[in-house]
C-alpha cells in the first residue's frame, strides 16, 4: 500500500493511515519481541535524496513507526557530530572506512542478526566485508565508484587512465579534482601503481610532488560539485562519484563516465546503529525493511545507485542492471579497492600534504 | 562617562544579564575548546589535556604562518573594497527622505536572506565562463565590432578577431569578489547607524565657509562617521578572515585560507587539538590587530582634543 | 559633478546627485544580479541550477509540498526571530554599559565581548556541541523547545554584533540632553525610554537586520548544535550539495523575498496613509 506524500497536511487521514499501518504490521510481520515496547519513533540520519520517494511512509504504514529523517552532507560531518556523544539518532549511514573508524572508536552497536532476516537478500559478496567482518556492525545500503566524468565532444579519446587528470597537460585548465584528501590522494596512489590503502609516507610524498607539479593544469579542487562544473562547461574532465555523473547525464547526452583502467576507489554506504540510540529495536526493524526486496528496489530505482541487494536488483529493469556507470564490469572491479581506515597518523599525514599542495 | 558607582543600580541592571549570558553560553563552551588546544590526541576520539604546547608550535610553522598572512591580506582587501563601496551607499541612505530610508535599507539586506550557498551558486552562474556577465560583455563586443564594420574598419580587427571570454571564477579575484559580496551589509549597516540624522549644520557651516565638497567630506563627514567605520571594519574584517565556504566554492587551486585549514582539522583530519590551536592563534592575532587599532585611535582622540 | 542641472540641487541633496545615484545603482546591480539569477532559475525546468531548459511553475508546487523543506523553513524563521529579539536586548544593554560607564577591567570586558565575533565559526560550533552534550541538554523536546540549543548558540554569536553596531550609534548621542531631562525631573527609566532609545533607533534597526541575517544564514554552528528533528533551511540546503541543489530551494528563497517585499510595501503604505511618519 502506498501513501502519497502530498497528504502530509491532512492530519486525520494521516492518523487513520497510521492506525491502519499498525494493523497491517501486526498482520504481515510476526511481532518482534521487543519492538512494541518502544515508542513508535525512529530518528534516521541520512544523506539528502538518499531514500525512495515513499519509503518512510511505506515503512510507517507497515509498522506504525514514525521516521523523522535528518540530513548530513558528508562523512566527516557525521563523524564530528557523533564524536561527543549521540544526540539521539537511531540509524546512520556512514561509508566503509568510517564504519571501521567508528567500530574502532566503539561508537557503534553490535547488530542482532536475528532481527534482520532480510540479510539473506544481500548479494553473497556483500554478506561479509573487510572493514566489518561478518557484518557485525553494519548493513550495506548502496555502493559505487569514483571515476572520471567527461564531456565527450571535448576529449581527443576516452580518458581511460587517471593520467589524464594527474600527469598530462592535454586538458590544461579544464580539470576538476575532488577537494578531499581522503579521496584524491588514494586515487593518485592507485594511478602510481600502489594500493589505495598504502600506508607509506614516502608514497604520500610522491603523490604530493606529483600534484604540485600538475597543479597548474588543474582548474579547481571541487567541493563535490564537479558534476555541475562539467554540465556548465567550466571543466571538461572531473573526478567524481558515479551517482553524481549519472544524474547530470540525464540532462546532457554529451557527458560520460568512466572508471580508469588502473582501477579505482570503491565506496559503500552502510546502515549502522550508533551507541546510545534511543530506539534500537525500531532501528533493527527499519534496517530489515530497507533490505526487503521490494522496498530496496523502489529505493534503488529512485536514487540510481548500485544496490547490494540481490533480491532488489532482480526486480529492476535491464536498463538499470546493465548501466556500466552504475555497475562496473568485473574486470574493473577486480582492479579496484575500497579504502580501509588508515589510522590517525596517516590521516594527519594526508592533511598536511593537502595543506602543502593547496598552499603551493 | 560615569564611574560605575555613581549609578550602580543602572550599571548592574545593564551589566548582569549580558554578562551571565556570555559566561554561561559562550565562555563556558569556549573554555572546553581552549582546553583542547593544550591536548594530545589519544586514539580516535579521546583527547588528553596534557598542557602540551605542541599544537601551537605546529601552528607556528612557516607553512601555516604563510596561510595566516595570506588570509589577513585577503580579508584586508575585502574590508577596503567594502568600505569604498559602502560609504557612498550609507551616505545616500542617510540623505534620502524618511519614506525611502527603510526601503533602501531593506533592499541592501534582502539579498542576504537567501541562503549563502544558493547565493554563491547564483554568483557562479553570473561569473562563470559561460555566465551572464560574459554573455553581456560579448554582446557589447559584438555591437562595438559591428559598429566598427559599418564605419569600414572591420578588416582591421581593432577589437581582436573574436571575443575572448574572461575566466572570472576559480582564482583569487573571485574569492575577493565573493567576500565583498557576502560582507557588504556588515559595512553598510554600521555606517548607516553612525551617520543617520547626523547634525547637518556642520556640513552647512563647512560649505558656507567655502570648503569644497571633497574637503567637507574628508574633514567633516568622515570624522562624524568614524565610530561607524571602526565598527564596520571590525565586523567585516574579522568574519571575512573566518570564511571558508567562499574560497572553497569560488577559489582556484591556490585559494586556501586559514579558515579552510581550520575546518579540515575539525572534520577530515579529525585533529581537534590542532584545530583549536589554529583557531586560538587566529584569535590572538586578531586581538593584537585590534589593540594596535585601539592604541592608534586613542592617540588620535587625544590629539584632536 | 553636475551643477548645471535645471532643478537646483541643494548642497546637502547628496541623494539627488547623479554620481550618487550611479553608485547606488551600481551597488544594487552588484547585489541583485545573482538574486535575479536565482529567482529566474526557480522557474527553470531542470533539476539543477545550471542550464536553462524552459519555463515551469512546478518547483513552487514541489517546494510547497515538500514537507521537510517547509518545516526547515519554519524552523529557521522561528530561530531567527527569537535570536534577533534576545540578541538586540542583550547587545544593546552591553553597548550602553560600555558607552556609559567607566569600571575597572573595562578593556578586558570589551575584549571578552568581542570574542564571539573573532572566533572561527567551526570552532564555536564544536565548542557548543561539546558544551551541550556535557551539560546533558535534553533532545527530543517538542517544538519549539527542541530549537532551544540552536537559538541559544545563535544569540551567543549574534549579540556582540548588535553591540558593535549600537555603539557606533551611541557615539553621536548628546548626553547633555539626557542630563537636561533628568534635571527636569525625568527618572532614569523615562530618560532612557524617551530620549536614548529614540536616538539609537537607527542603530537598533540596523542591528536587528544584521542579527536576523546572521541567524537565518548560519550553517556551521547550527549543524553542530542541532539534534534529531531540528532541521533548518541551511542544513537542508547544505546536505543537498552532494547531489546538487534543486530549484525548489530557489523557489522557497524567491517566496521569502516576495513576502518581505509585499509586507514592507504594505507597512509603508499603511504608515503613509496614517501620516504618522517620524
């Protein structure tokens, strides 16, 4: 049963539906032992536009739990915000390396897998993770790559190597890189033939030298708005997340996305419960709901990111499943890595290198 | 000026509420961060306050001092341009009829009620290479060029063969432009507050005595506006020093300001002690600049009296 | 400077001089070029504010039906309103205190009062977050109490700005007037209410505008002091940066501008009709 979000203002209808939802929940779900003892609320801390259009309403209809969603803009913000204690969030959506960092900092609640039966919907590859063995603390939500978004009519050939960005003067003044040491430096390492997770200060130094040398050809270190720069013609090549480029491709056929042959950084956004969450039962129910095949399909169809949910993927169109910008080929995947938590000393090294690069 | 004991009831009733507020809801929180600046990171979250000066020593490295210097320079440029633009604007507002005054004031502040990010994006749309300013300039160029053609000078390509669009964004010009744009009302409002309904007889006397408009401006209006200028400079210069969004979105690869470095310490670098030390160093430097200013003006006032 | 105009311009009619008009015009073009652009883009039939794709009203409808946007908008205005009121009161008190009295440790007190202007936003944001989490500020309160922490933080960084602006105005106050009123039997409060406040009114208006603007536009400090269910407009907008800000936000901004202009024109018309101009 679907609810139109436009009916928000009609309170009576809303309450009626909520009551109906509670009944429906009683029918469709075998009541979990504890969840009815919690108040029917959930505080979800998420990225903007990162959920299906009706998912929260559908969930309320199904379980009677009212979800209020707050928004953060990046992982650093999320981490800083929770560092001094959880102000009351129940479910958060950090990316892989931050999951690991938060596990180490003892900021996450261990999940009760018995309350998340939809875990079995996940693709086998996502049922375990290097950054979170046996998925003890996190459920995968969406994943993707970082690659090069480019304007087809303005490049001599497909920029299938990171060299176009890091070591070439061909596109001088038409390049944007991400203004983020924890993405750009590991990718430069990858270009130089090292692992993304290299923890070697000399490699960081080499990357620094490389970037200072290349700086005169780079137009801007973009704040994750490279897709806009590409669309407006300010730059012709940009390092960006795949999802961002897919969104501007809808506006402009001349824009394409490629994962360079050296391989790239894989990212995975996960659902986690922070310590001190006031509604941890509801949080488990909510995670389970998001991993449901139908619910997951609605979300992935709306936001156009790669879902780790095999049951959901099976329900989606061929166009989605075969889009190389969403799902890279196995060959590309084989050469790519997801970043692990680097440790605080490396973090500092990265930051100092970035300060020097920007000051040079 | 009264000595406080002369009317201590008034003094206390004016003094106590803001003081309590300041201590409870500002200095209290600030003290926590000040403590952090003498701390050492232990693990991912924990910071032990050990009294170390390492963070300050690190902040005094040439790398960071150079960024400090650059930030002061850009904030200074911003303040200068704001003052030059704002003074005539504030003066004009004080001289219009009472009916127009609130309209003009509101028109000055209204753009700032739309979100900074949205405004900055709109500014990008105006300034970018394919933006409206360049469109306008191209139009002007084309009409000038066709004008020349009509005059039979077309073959000489006096204006160049074709119009070259200006790269106005992603450089330090754009940063200063953006900073001036963002901070303009911070200068206009205090200037207006100081100048409004000033005693016009001074100006009349000066003009009657044969002083030129310019002379009158310098020797009568500017001194009258001085408290406003000082206030305006303070609340423009200091916030401009602390802005990081404008250099982030409009700057090029070399537009890093100290506020960007500070922001990174509290976010991606996860190094709060160092971020706190940089912040407090910035505050100490600003205070130093302010006290130099205070000494100079005190000196002036004595000289005038 | 044109002195050859047909209508004689008085020596103090600065606002009627051509060069003054040109400067004003130039400043308004500088200020409004981006604003007009953003309003234009609110009618753009595209999900992002980059390329013109045709005219539509749909983003106004979408903004209106986007309950989280409307909620964020309402929260922001509520916070700004309360913050402005309290900041103006506290800031004016401080300004009068510093202007009127000599007291031991005044220079230091002045320095402390200007700290909130001097401190980098993010540092204050982190400080506020640490503070509220340590004193155990309750979360999950009902509206508008849930906005309490944010409002308190906004007042803390706004009221010193008010102080600075009001002080600039106080400098031109002629204390003999107040003394004369007191000699004629006016009490402290009456002299304050009838003489001082009217004189500093331009300063109060300017300061209130500034405080309102500071609060409405603050992102960093708000972000760090917000808890669950306290989304404000800047937080909503900044979180959109990952995917691009949609024209709904432009529509909401355009509506705010339109409402302000309409309300002001109405107030002016009303004032003019009653003929009680100051």
